[in-house]
């Protein structure tokens, strides 16, 4: 493997001139710069970015740390859309972006601070982190600039930002959408209890029920852990003894499982049972019938997170939270019932 010394020797310049070329110093002529690049290409040389960052006073690499993405359902493109948003924003900045995929086991083996220090990460965006994850608890007192997605903690210290939609408000809007259409025999298909988004969506649901003089005990709640297959199994078993007028699901994946079980049980959507989701995945507009759901712009969420991280890093901001707009997508999976 060619070294910077090999490039300097063949280009007829000093090692420092090669270094200045790759660091965009203005005192290197364009002719010399192009000659060095040509030699580097010929020798298949590339500078060690990590070493370059380590030798600089400022850490110029941001990390997108994503937990659990390898276990995601193939229909779920949320993580990839977030990646796109983050990359588009960082690619136009002076920072480099590295993507790291982790799981809960890796979090136990190595602390968040160690993880960032060893890779010389100057700031991080964390996606897929739960409030009971080890990395989340370590974030509270870290001095490493970071932005977490779908979590908001107003008691956190240090340079911590967060980005999400208003999950409580979005869930409230969806619940009201069903209640306004006279649905009362509701089944709520919830996700993983430990996640911030699930707690917020439960909060919004209860607020909507309160508007109509109802309580959580007036509806049935099934916990499906954001799993399509679990939602399918729970719905199949539930429909053996009961027939609700609507399922309100905290994710599109769970809604897909519900729709499959409803149809297998011999019911029609929305004539017999209405179904709603949350996220607006690519497949949601192509189900039969198309799914009424809450749209999250995950590309925009990634972009806003990257913008916020740069601001925290450079302006030393603390505890910033940004809401990204959501949208209720009214499609054909919900029926308006007659008033009783």
C-alpha cells in the first residue's frame, strides 16, 4: 500500500506539501496540486482520514449510530430514509459522516463515550435508541455533542438535542379521526412499551378519548411490540371472540398484520372493520384498501437532526428539541359509522 512518502517522492515534492494539498492549503499551486493527485491516483494512495482527524485540533467526523436496524422488517424503510436525510445535510458541510450499526449487546460491551472516543467522533446522531438502553442513560451526562431521534428528555445535561414529530399530537389526531366517525369499539395495537414514541402515542390516545368522555379502560389494548407477525397473531385470536369497529395501530407494520388477520377472518376493510396505521411506509398506499395513517417525513427528520448537531457542535447549544411536521393521510381503510 502506497504511503504519503511514496507520493511525495514520485511527485518530486516534500511530504508536507502533499499533506498541505490534502488539507486544502492555499499556498500550494494548482499545477503542483494536480500533479500530486495524479500520482496518488496512479499509486492508489488515499489519506488516512481517521489519522487526519486525530492529528487535528477539531474532530471532524460525525457518527450516525443506529441500533437494531438489522432486525427491522424488510417493509420498513424508515432507517434508510433517515440515513439519506443525514447524509444529504452532512455531505454539504465540512464534516465527514460515518455510520455505525450496533445492538443492545454491543452497548453492554462498550460505553457510549468509549465508542465515540475510539472512533474520534466529534458528534453523534442516535437512531433506534430506547429509554432503557445503556447508551441512552449514558447520554444524560456526556460532553459529546449528540442528537437523539424520537426521544425527548428535558432533564438531560450537556450538549444534547432531539428531533421527532409530536407523537402525542399525531396519535390524538388519529384517534379523533376514528371517534369523529362514530367508532367506539376500538382496539389499540401498541408497540414496545419501553420506547418514548409508544408512551407519547398512548398519551395522545388518552387525550382524544377524554374529549369524548371515554377512558383507556373503555377500549381494548393489545401490545404487539411494533411487530407485524405479533399483531397478526393477536388480531387473529382476538377476532375469535370479539368484533371491534376499528383497530388503531401505533405503526404501519402492525396495521399490515392486523389487515391480514381481519381478511382471513372473513371480514372486509373498511365495511366491517376499519384499520389505521402510523408512519406511512412505502407499502401503505398500496395495501387493499390503501391505509389511513400518520405520515412521518423521515428524510426531513434526518436532515434536521444533522443540522441541529452541527449547531450544537459549533454554537455550543444545549437541550434543543425540534418538532418535524407530521400529516394525517386519509385513505380508504376507515369507514364512517352511523350515529347510535
